[in-house]
């Protein structure tokens, strides 16, 4: 590799490291102060970066918060998508393994989840077109697939999508407060809560 190429590579590495430092600091600041009270200066103070460095990567604190939302959505998708679409698994196994992967992610990066949880009310203050939009759209597609496989007879998949997402977030809220947190227990609970009503609806519809 040429000297110029090596230097360019190092610059890109440094830029990635600086951005990661800002995001890591933002998790801590947003969890402690909330989006409303936090400032870009508070975030930079949690790093070893110069104050002006922040604006090389983000316009303002809202853009940092959106980046954290997108990180959470991307990591959730990566952890669960292949499980939700594995037709070799039973419906119950798909639900449980997907839930377990989500809850393990929450526990592994508790700082990120707590930062988002602390600022749940701020979601409505940001433009809504992309907040979890792609993830929820994919999940709705998965439920359509499950229905087409005959696994959700008589079930309104739109309501089911909202119910599963809401339940998962609320259980995750309780999970991170437990010592020690148990993702397996949380996954089993959510699975029973989802599968039981689906079977009851199917029985009523038959």
C-alpha cells in the first residue's frame, strides 16, 4: 500500500473511532440527563475530543440521538431477522428465539437501551418517517409470511405486530432492572403470552 493510501486509511480509522466515542458518550449523557437537558458540550466532555470535533460528525444532539435509534434498530434486525424467517422452525420457536436474541442484545448493550428508554418521550419530537420504520415494516412482512403459511388463522396481523413490539419493549424495561437479568426467562414469558392468544383465536375461528 502506498504512503498516501496508508495515511488515508488511518484517517478513516480515526474518524470511525471519534464517531464511536461520541456515540458512546451520548448513551451515557442521554441516559443520565435526558435529551431535553443534554447538550452537545455535555457529550464532548465525556470524551477526550476537542469541543469542535463534535460538529465534524453531527449537526446537533438530535442527530446523535437519531443515530443511536438507528444503531438499535440495525442491531435488532441483525440479531432477529434470520430467526423470524427460518421456515424450518415452528412458529413458537421463531417467536422464542427471536425474542431471546432481542433481549440478549438489550442486556449486552444496556447503556444504549437505557438511553433510548430514558428518552422515549422524545421520539415524538423528532421526524417520524424513519423511526423504527424499516424494522417495523419488515416485521409486518414476516407476520404476513406466517399468516400465508397458515400459522396465524383469524389473527389481525396489524394488531399482532403492534402487540408484540409493545410487549417486547415493556418486558425489556423490566429486564434491565433485574439483577441479574435473565433474557431466557423474558423470552419464554413473551412466547407464552403471544402463542396462547394466537391459539385461542385460531380455536374460536375454527
